[in-house]
C-alpha cells in the first residue's frame, strides 16, 4: 500500500497508471467477492480509498479556472 506522500511525489502519468491498476484490482476483488469468499475483505475498502486519494491529488493539481 502506497502512502499519501509517495502518491504526491508521483508524476501525473504515474498517478494515472496507479489509478488504472487500482481500478482493475477493485474490479477483480468485487467479482471475486460475488463468486467466492475473499481471504481479506478489507482489500476492497483499501482499494476504494486508494482510488479516492489518487483522484483527490489529481484534482488538487488542476489549476483553478476562476
């Protein structure tokens, strides 16, 4: 699990790649949770929070238009 400071140090391209990877992992975890029992159900929550952190950082980096 990457920390918020590590995420902030990443470039925009690295953040987008990490976001895509986390999204795919979340999809697989959700699919697995419906079809069979998960070993660690908390992984879904961790991935959702990771995605939220990345999106927050991306929003912070966009310059304000007003």
